[in-house]
C-alpha cells in the first residue's frame, strides 16, 4: 500500500542516520573532519540523484538509507 511505502522510506532515512551518526564522528576524529565531510557530501549527492531517478520502491528505500548514512 502507498502508506507502508511512505513509512519505509521515512524509516530507512531515520535508521541510516541513527546507525551511522556515531560511526561518522569517530571516523572524522581518526581520518580528519574535512576528508569525511567531502566524502560524505559526494555520497549524499550521488544517493540523492539515485533517489530521484529510482525505478522502483526498493531502490528508493535503499538510496534513502545511503543518503542518511552519508
């Protein structure tokens, strides 16, 4: 149903953000904040474009998760 799809896209973003928030901070401390910011921005850009061009619901949910992790 359309409501469950909407729920999964929102949930995927929240899960991705929550699960990689601490990892990203730790990685920034080890590698450097600037490098992590640049890589995360590039991944976010690619994932956002992929989300916009997604051919199906599964791809949309996966790309939203990747965007949130970035």
